[in-house]
C-alpha cells in the first residue's frame, strides 16, 4: 500500500504506522489491517498472485508486515503500473522489479508497537483513544485490573519500550499527524522522519523530551 501523495495510517495487530509519501507498507494476504486517510492522498495498492509469489526466492521474507522504504525506482515503477498501458510483458517486468525493490525501512520512527496481552492492550487502547490526555500508569493499571508494576513490566516485555517512552512515542506521532493534514513533499517528510527519530533517540537516552532541555534565560533587573 503506497500513497504517492498525502499521508495515511495503517493498523495491523502488530502495531500502527504513520505512512508518509517516502514509505509504504507491505501487508501479507489475508492479514487483518485498517487504513485511515489523514490527508488528501493518491493511493496505489499492488496485489500479488499468491501462487506466483510462492515461487519467488524472497517469498519467506514477505510473511509479515513491514514498512517499505520507497526508492525513486520503486516510486516510478508503481506509477508505471497504473499508467494505463496494457502490455502483459511490460507489466510482468514491472511487477518483478517492484518485488525486488521491497526494502525494509531502516528506521521505526513512525511505528507504534501494540501489545498483545489483554490488560496491556486495553491500557494502550485507552491512551490511543484519548491521545491528548495525561495518563498515569497507576490509574491505567486500576482501570485494567492489575498493578502499576505489572503493567509497566508488560509494556516493556510486549513493546520493548517503557510505558513512559511508549506514551511519548504515540504523542510524537499525534503531533506529526497534525502537521501532515496538508500534502507534504518527499523531502519534507524525510526531514520530519529524521526529526522524529532524533527525538525518540534523545528521549530514550535521557528520559526527557528535547523541549524540556532547552536553556531558560532570565532577565536581570536593569538589563
């Protein structure tokens, strides 16, 4: 699934991706998924014949969903498949080229893992349903019927993130979604992904957002 223009959100049981124009999402056949359109988009979806796909060498690497880094070549290949030229030989070559260009994105800045354990999943859904709220882990733990210590341990085990880091990540995605209500160029979306990745790395290392580390200046009397 690829949006040549605009931004979409793709949700699977594994997690949620915010997908700008320089990313796409591979979803295996028969996998549960949902697409939310966040801005005016030009969307292209490629469907691969399962029998044909199983004969390809890399079919085993396509058993799970993942974010695709959309190269210039893949971008032009996808658009060429929808240009209306009905030539079976050309179409076959383009489909094979598209498959060869399905490279995993190296960053996960736009991905939010979703826990599978029922109590942890319910807590995550409460946060996602009210993304602007202040969610304390003690309050959430009581709502889902467990202790704060257990919920914290479950979040770390299920998402590889602490509860605080997970909430920070989903908050960063929410702010980036608001920025993407208008169409964004590929270069602009790349810079935003870089900024999101840098912010996540900073928060992981320091436990604080970059904004909270800005120096504060006080005016002295008489200055």
